[in-house]
C-alpha cells in the first residue's frame, strides 16, 4: 500500500477529530482513537483511493456512516447521491 502523504493525513486527522468532538462531545484523544481505528481512516491513508478529493466534512460523514451502519460506503458521498 502506498501511503497518503503525512501532511494530508495530519490535516484530516485534526479537522475530522475536531468535527467529532463538536458533534459528539468526545475528548480529543477519544475522537482521535475512534477516527484512526476506522475503516475510512484506513481508506484515507491508502493513496490509491485518492480520498483527499473529499473535504473534511465529507470524510466526517463517511466516518459517521461507518459508526452508525458499520460501513463508510453507506455515506451519501460514496453512494453517489446528490449532495
């Protein structure tokens, strides 16, 4: 697996963790653990998926879809629904 550049991962880690904290009231470390343990984080880390085309709110939506349904592909961004 070719990894997404660290600077990109750092941006998403900070931005998505902040969104998780805001919406769910998690402490930053808890939010970071939740996000980095997710499938969407693994997809974001893998350069072949080119997930950086999505903004942080979309990645957060994918994380949330995974949290609720067990699969980040249930996010409207990955299903191809209108946004």
